[in-house]
């Protein structure tokens, strides 16, 4: 029978054997998968693991600072890279979802490669790939393989010539969380909702500007904080807000407004491959909607996404 303790002991022993005195470089995303994978590798080889955490300018509000701080608390050897402007430059004027994903994927590879080259004699690339990522990427008929390019799986540029180590590639998300808790990784990381590699860029429909990112960060923060305050966060597999390329007429005092619309999305799922929209309480939705419209400049309407996957996907792009 599978237990997290047996998995942890066996995996650390295997990693020690496989990696010996080799150096490993690994990109961290702030998510549970890469954090747990890095912690296992760190337990096996200590300071020979060098982690890179990139601020792509598309993270949630305050996320870069908070996550970097938790990684340091975990004892990980982590380099933080502020590359927001490089991502904004690469995204400028792009509106097609696949073009946006490719621009982000390519920029990430460039930034990451710059950092990896600074590490003397590195031999391995660590990845937080979990079992559903493996399936979605390799299956010929799998939806995401053809519909959306997942840049964080097998996204290894030829010139890096690193071998890949993926200690979690047999686990589902709940298994990863169990292992993370057994490793005493803080609940803020272990219980965190999944968040896509391309970040808020695929939740801002149309072109990306720093202003739009800031607007969406404020909306998203109100929604996520509200879920936490009302003890709904852990009931939901994933939640977030989407900034629509739509303006609608509203009224504020006796002024007519013509401002942005945001959609809120909250889904229940096991592995992200299928998902149902969550029946959040009307009172909660009403309160969050009011708070968003009152506090976030430039937004005058909030809608709730009630589509399931399939046929919709979790993300809008
Ligand atoms: P979809 O939108 O395909 O999303 O139903 C399924 C799950 O995958 C996440 N997602 C991504 N995660 N890189 C990631 O790391 C990506 O490019 C990416 N695209 C979607 C999405 O947030 C959901 O959890």
C-alpha cells in the first residue's frame, strides 16, 4: 500500500543514487508541484540543487515576494529573477492565445537558460511534472496536447543538454499534497490552487499591458481573499478571475460609466482534466462583486462562469 512516508524514503534514496554529486537546476513556480519536487531533491542532494524563481510579471498580487520568502524559509538555495519587463516586451501587441503562450514559453526558456548558464557544471534539470501532465502532453488524442501548448512539460531547449529528473511523475495532485504535508511544507504552498505557467496572461483576453495585469491582480486578490475569509478556498480546486476585452455601460452616482467586465471562475476537479463549476453561495458572490466594483478602478460589471469542462476548459485561453 502507498504511504507518503514510504514514497519519500524511497524517492530520496533513488535521487541520491541517481544524482550522486551532480548539480541540478530547477525552475520553481510557487505551486505545490515544483515546491514538493524541489524539497525532495534538496533532501537528497542539499546545496547541489539550485532553484530559479522567475517573476514573469504575470503572477498574482504580492506573490513573487511571498513565495520567494517561503522558499528561503524552506532552506532552498533559490535565485529570484525579476524579468517582468522581458515578458511584457515579448507579449506586446499579441492577442492570439497560442501566440501569447509561445511568447511566454520562449521568454521563460531564455531567462531560465541565462540563469542555468551561470551555474558551473550543472548536469540535471529538475521538474515538478506530475502524472496528469505526462498524460496530457504525450497522448495523441488528449485535449490539451492539441488545443493548448503546455510549455512547462518537456520544454527543454536542445542547447541546454541537461538530463531531466522528475520525482513526482507518478503522482496525482492529492498524492503530491500528501507528500508535501509529510515533508512539513507550509499549508500556504501545499494547499495552494493550481495556477497556470503563463499566469494572468491567459486570464487577460486580448493583448497584455502592465495596467491590465494590475487591474486583474486587484480583482483576483479580492476574490481569493474572500474565498479564504469565508472558508471556501479549500472547498474549491481552482479559482480565479478573467479580464474580458469587453466594456459595458454602468452608472456611478449620476455619472454614466463605460468600463471593463470581469468574470469569476471557481471549479471542482480531481486532476484538471474534467471540471465542474462550483455553486458558490449567492451571498458570497454578491459581496465579492460589490467589493470588486467599488474598489477596482475601471471595472463596473462582474459575471460568474457556469461552464463545465468539457466542453469548456478551466482557463479561457
Ligand atoms: P484547461 O484550461 O486546459 O486547464 O482546462 C487545465 C489545468 O491546467 C492549467 N493550465 C496550465 N498549467 N501551464 C501550466 O502549468 C499551462 O500552460 C497551462 N494551461 C492550463 C489550468 O490552470 C488548469 O489547472
